[in-house]
């Protein structure tokens, strides 16, 4: 089956997917108990969630690991949405902070028609991952930046492009600046599918990109070549801790409690080494985590 996207080559798309995965960086590193507990987990919440949602320990630990990874992933997906336009005709992606700080600049010498009848030759883009990621202060700051660009270039429009918009749209952006409602026909709020359509001239360009994306990601990940696949050891290590402090490696509740409450009264007494100084208890738990029932690390 041939490559179905006309606006980007298979080679460039694969290169971009690989670069996005590589941006995940340390988030692709495997989780052990020490990393899992970096910010001290809430054992009570874990146990509530496990029981109320009828989850297994494997599922609840996996969900927590996913949550921790996911907190840092949005910037990487923002990279994907923004930097793909460097491969599209007439689009330029400035380096961070350069050329006015715009995320994308689209220029077309043949003219770019806007819904209200205007035709411009330049579009300056501020891109956001999701429609609700800006507070009122940042909205005001962004709108003023766009107003200033219109004053400097009367042959342009400015777009707030949202990857996850409330709906498919290309509308005047109406917001509040200094407690006053403002709008301008050349300052627009545009969903990502509409921006793809404008840039490529293909109405369903974004849809077709989404259709090929899973297979390309799968191919890059399975192809190896430096892409790390996490092998998380948290569940096994919690079992090691449980075996040490509770005698039963299947009773992971105690292991979870110890990670969060290791210096609390009653819990510290569960250590098989009662003379461990308080500030060394967590280190000792991590030692237990790295030891199987044989006692070997």
C-alpha cells in the first residue's frame, strides 16, 4: 500500500515521529519503586482507588506510573503538533523565542483567503494543545501580541490554533483584555483540522494524518534503533518490600503504606531492622525492594 499523504513525505513524517518519541527522553526510562515514589505516593488514595474501581494492584500501579509519565508528556505532543509544519510548503517554524516568538509562520504569495472575505499573505500562529490551557491573563497577553503584529504588518492575520478545540472552527477570537471585550476579524481562533486544511488545501488532511499515525509510531517503536521500551519493576519490588515488612509478598497494602508512612508511629515498628535511623528508613525500603525472597540484590 502506497503512502497516502500528499502534504508530507513518508520519510519526513517518520523522521518527525521518531524525533517526537525521542523527546520523551527520561520518561521512557523504566520505573522502579524509588522513581515511583519520588514525590511520595498517597497510599490511602491508592488503596481507595484499587478497591472502589475493582482494580488489581498491577492495574492501579500501572495507572499511577502512566499518570506520572503523562504529566510531562504534553510538551512533547506540542512539539509534534507544531514542528510537523516545518515539512509543509509555505510554512516556517521559528526557533523558540525567535522571530517574535511565533510557533508557526505561514506565507503564501498567491494569497490566503479568510472567512470574512479578506485575503492576506502572512499568518502568524500561536499554537496551544488544548482550548482550556490559557488563563485570562495569558489570553490577554497573547491577544495584545496579535494586535501588535497587525499594526506592524497590514497584510497578515493572527491565529490561535488549538489541537484540542471544543469543535471544528475558524472564528473571530473574542476575549477580554483589561476587562473589555475585544475581537478583530483578522485575529482568529482555529481548530487544528481547519489549519491543516488551509495550509495543505485538503479538507481532510488532518484526518488522514491521524489515520496513518498509529502505524508509523508502531513501526518506529518496533524498529528499535535507540528507542527505549520501558520495563517497569514497581510491582515486583513492592512484593519484595511486602515480604520484608509484612511477611506476605502478596499483601501490597503494607508495602504501599510504608512508602508513604515509613516514619509514622506504628509503621516504623514494622521494619525488620528497628534500629534504622529515621532519615534512613526510605533508603532501607528501597534496599528491600531490590532484593528477592532469596535475599540477593
